[in-house]
C-alpha cells in the first residue's frame, strides 16, 4: 500500500492505495465521491471524466499514485459556493441535457474543459469534442444544445422541437 | 401561451439537481457494512461439458470466503420465463431449465460457471484464476439456419432441432393470405436481418444481497426497471422466499432500455449466497461482463412478401422469421418475436390478409430479450422496407403509396388481433412533410451532388402498441404476469401528497411529470407532490417500466387513486360546509359549494381528515390515503411518420445523417420537454442500429464485438440535431389521461427511415442497389455500390 495525497475539490485528501488502484476507484471508494461514474473498462465512455490540474482526464486511465500531489476537481465540486448549479449544470437542466444521469458527471466535466479552451464552440466542435463521452439516453441533441447555451450562444434556432 | 404548471407544462426536472451535482444514489454507490464481493468465473467457450471443477487451491487463497458452483444450486429453482408460447400445432414451447450457475454444461460464452466470494473484489478475481476446469468442448451452434438443420449439435439435448417454437399468427388467415399472394398483381419480396444489439445502458448492472439473520429477511439492491417483478420472480420461482421476507430496492438506475427488466442469475446469486454466508455480497458488472451477460436485443432474420393489386392497394403480407433466443429463455424473450411483433404487422395500413410465422431458435450465444421497442422495431423495419422496395419496383412515390393504403377509420380491427382506437395517419404525414421540408429535398440533393456526394431521402411510418393489456387477454395468450399498474396516493395532514407508484423511473423523469398530473387534478403546486418508486418496501405492488407503459398504465393508476382521494375529500368538505357532497366542486385547491361563496381550502380538508374533531366519523373513516390498481382495456397506439436524409460518399461508402425529422402522435402530452427527450434518445439508438451497431459472434460462439472498442456505439458526431413534433394528438380513448406513451417510438420509427434514405441515395447518380442489411456500414455500402 502507498499513501497518496492530493487536493480534491479544494480540500486536502489522502488515503492508502494499491499500486493498481485507479484514480476513479480512489475517488469513489476511498473518498466516497461517487459522482464520478464507471461505465466501461476500456476508457471509452467518459462517465469518469474529472479535471487533474485543470485538464480533463478519464479517471479510469490514471493510477491514484499518478495523481499524488495533484489538484483534482470532480462533479461534486462544480456547483456555486451557495449550492446553486453553475452555468453548465444549469444549462443541462434548462435544456433537458440529461435523462438517467449516469453519463452526466462526465459530460459536465468535459463540457467545462471544452468551454475553458474554446468559449464559443460551434455545433461541430462540440460534437467532435464529445467523442469520448457516450450517452445512451439523449441522442446527444440536448447535451450539445446545453453546452452551446452554456457558452452564451442563442440555441433558440436549433431544429424544431 | 404554453402552460406554466400542470398537464402540458414543461417544468425543469427535479431529479436533475442530484444527477448534476454527483449526489445521485445508484446501486454501485451503495456499500454495506462488512460486505463481501463476488467475482463470477464465466465460461470462455460457448459449448462444453463440464467434466470437472477443482476449486481447492482457489478456496485457500487470501480473503476467499467461499466458492459456489453449480452443485450449490442443484436444489434451487431456475430463472423463469414469463411468457409461454404455443406452436402452430398446439404444442407448448420447449422451455429448458435456466440455471443460476451452469449445471454440468456450458451453453454460451459468459455463462456463470463458479462464483468466488471474497473480502475484496481483487481477492475474488485472483482466486477465480486458480479454479481448474475440465471441459469437453462441443461444436458451437451459432447460425440460426444451421441450428434448425437436422444433425445440428443441440444446445439443449431435449430440444430437437434447437427449435423453441414454430408460431403462426393468425393461423386462420394463412390460407387467405396464400391465396391473395397467388392472385396479386405484384408481389415484392425482401429478405432482411434485424441486427443483434447490445442495449448498453451507461450504468452497468449491479446487485447487492443483504441477509439479516435475526429476522430472516433478505434485501436485494439491484439495477432494475421493475423491482416488484424481480421480488415475485426471484422469491416465488427461484429461491422460495415469501414477499414479506424479501425486499427489492432499485434506487437511481442509469438507463435500462429493456435489458434491466429481466431477472438475472446474479440477482438470485447474491440473495441466495448472502444468506449462506450471513454477510452482504456485492457484484458490480464490468462493461466487458455486460457484453456477455446482459440480455441482448433483436436478431431476427425475416423474409417478407407484400402483395398489391393492380391499383397498388396492399392485399396481403406474409412473413417468415427466425428469432434468436440465445442459449436460454430470458424473462420475456419468447413474447418479443410473437405477440410484440406479429401483432404489429398491419402497421398503419389496411392490408386485409396477414400471416406471420416465427421460429424461435436456441443458439450458443448470450440470451436475447426485449430491447427498446421489443418486436415492434422488427415489425416496422421489415414492413416499411418492403413498402419502399415495392414503390421503387412499381415506380410510384413511396409517400403516396403509403398514403393510399392508410387506415382512415377508427376504431380499426386489424387482421392480426389488435383494435386501434385512434390515430390520424394523414395528419402526421402532413406534419412530417412540413417539418422535414420534403419539397426542398430536390434542391438539397442537387447541392450534395454538386459536392460529389449522393443524397437520399427515406420516409416511413410506424405504429406502436404500448402498455400490453388487458391482463386476462395477455394471460390467455401465454403471459404469466399481470399487466396492470398500482399507485397509492397518501395525503398528509398538512396537504402534501406522496405517490407510491409501481412504475420505475430510470431516466424518464417521473419525479417531475407524475406530480404535474396530481397538481392538475387537485389544483395544488407540483412542489407539494413527491413520487416514491423503486422499493418494494415502500410501495405495495408494481409491474415496472417497460413497453412505454409508465404514464399510460402507471399514470392511469395514479389518476384513479387520486379520484378516490378527491371523492373522499369532497365528503369531508361537504361536512365542513354543511352541504351535500354532490354540490362540492374542487378547483385550484379549494372546495366550493356550487353556486355559493362557501369554500374550504384543500389543506383544511386534509387536516380535518387527520384531526377528525368536526368529522362524520359514523360515515367516513379518518385519514386520506387511497390505492388503485389499473388494468387497461386495450393497448395504446402511438403512431408517426419519420424522415431521414443522408449523404453518401461514393468513394468511401461513408454515410452521414444530414437531417432527421419525426412527427409523432402520442395523444395527450404531460410534459413536452420530456417527450422531446424520449424521442431524441430513441432516434439516436435507431441511427445507431441502422448505421453502426451490431453484435458479432464467430463460428465458435466467441463474441467479437465485446467492448466499446469493437461495438460501435453512436457518438455525438454521428448524429444531427433532430426536428421533432408531436402536435398531432389523437387522445387514447380508454385511459383517463388520453395518453399513449412515447418511450420507444424513436427507436421503432427511425431505422427504416435511415436505411430507406441510404437506398434512395444508392438509386441516384446511375447507381442501383436494392437492399443493404443493418448496420449500413461504409464497407457494406461501398461493396454494394460495386455491384
């Protein structure tokens, strides 16, 4: 067992892990942060996307020991200080960008990373960026719409509904 | 002006707050004190005799609590099948046992051979590798036609020719159908495959068994669409646990799409084994396990013939289908190719003679069962493909050919046993032509061609049958379950309402939409209504959510219970207002004596029910809680018309979906935002089936498409924005809300639109391609274009 320490959602966190323990498992099992979801075992689905030192990372592709000393942000740390939804979360609710909610944490974290790098993405850019995030419920329509809305773009003209 | 509350409004979903903040409660988020973990050793060959199994070394490894094998389950019941089909000769289907752990023989890759329970999952997994198996491999049965041939290896020794049943429907139509086809002016024939799919809800399955010795109670936490059904099936048929000693909890469930309806071996295992070791046991499926253990969908091979007279009126439809059951009969597997498929073969059309033949076949593959639409997509796909082919052969417009044959008078009794209550198929087609801008297609095709691309337009109709019912008719057809739904409406003393519904929400938003109905009926704020579901300890009974039944059946039960509440509340109000209860009106949360200004508020009546000081105790019990069971008189029949436009790159065969439009008639709508979302999701899955997804077994029964590296899930850049419309509304005539259901329509209506569009593109620019099986992949398109 190895002790790892990191900053998670702005707070110090540490725990004992095996060398093979994934960051996703550390977050869920050691820290009880179960908002980071495990939807596959081949790093395809993106339900476990978190930010490590500001970069979007699939938490199942990283060992917990690799994140030692890093700053990690998860879905649990995304809301505003008063508990209200942040801009991206609010856009997902406003535009019905989630149904079962299982892919949602990864979608929100990927969207945040996208908008940080590209504050006004086109539809094509959003769709391309989400290649690593699978959703089985929404047909992606309202996810793409929510992300574009969160970027401040007018989504009223998007296909009739 | 859209409504801002009640039925027809679109309030934001309340469940989103927990899902968006990482505070949902999915089954894998639950960890119980002292829980052990199970790792299932699964077969890695498709067909073999188990001559020996030695787990001595494994049992001695660190952390191992106990290893279970088939021998531990010899006295335990098998997993039951919920629908008995009879073959056309009257004999019951072949129904071989479906053990929790393989008994002496392995029948598919993924079948559980042993279960290792250990303190940690890693210990269990390590120990499983030390189990020694002595297997005698047998030839694998994979292809359905080969499986039926004399001399084929047998999946089950007692099932000749691997045939589960040979079903004819409606047998009385057979001779007339044959005659009509013989006398037809034109017959179009098409052989096609409805590709096998893996449902792939994003949340893998999880099961936690928790036995408490002091009261002899078992609790199962499971990723289920219908926890009460699991309690009944597992308790009564597998483990022999009475309902009062068995609680099944399905908390937040991350998508289902059918594959979480069924009762699975893992659920029975953790419940059984937890009692054996007196300790909670948790199992979380990996995605790799899901691919070889979740029941899969579709997998039909069909030959369909459509007969037309000299005026292009449809005169007959005759089909022969082979339906793959996989190695064992999953819970509702047998009903999918029969009563959920054959009954839909009239579609939206007045075809007078229809006969459907289905042979269900055992193979050494993962069991197959309902997946979003379940039988209805298979029916729609073959019918709408053959109509398109007929239009091309006859040189007529495919939309005009459909319109010519539309059913136009309701109720309409089909030749395949259904009675459609309402619909307006020309109206949905009119709406489709408008939103899809069919008139503008020629210009868009020209623009594509100018860019070196082929462009195609595909149109189709669909009809769905939701909320299988009534129970007594379904029972006469072989169903072994009731098909009602229940609801208990509990009004608290200060006027808040809690609804215990048997429906289950795993993405459908019931926590938001169901309160809209109650709020409308009573005239209170939706925030005063809470929905409870997914726990057999909190709601008495339920049949769960599948087949687009939640609002049509579960919502109707809730309405009936609320009507009882209102009737009783009116009596209390009448007493308080010293009036006759016949004169009491309820509006906007206030009871009024008709024609007077005498009134009493909802909250005061509720309080009086629980503090019955001024109360007619001699005539009326205190309290305000009512239960209703609603058993529908008929199916509901949503319908619609869909259009897809694709571009095909002639150099690579790549297909891109450029436009997709859906005009649906769902009857009355409770929450249009949620309905839109349901249609979007169904279309996404339908495009996935049409262009990307398929499940491939090699000749040895090894699953080749067993991960997201190999199974092509649709991604955000595979699909466009969709134009959806549900303004055509012909309310259902036999349920109190006039609703029809919307959960599966998108997945039913979209695959034929996509394939019709590709074939249309491949009949432009001098090309001529009749049919391509799904998924219409670039290699298949390119190959077809080469002739």
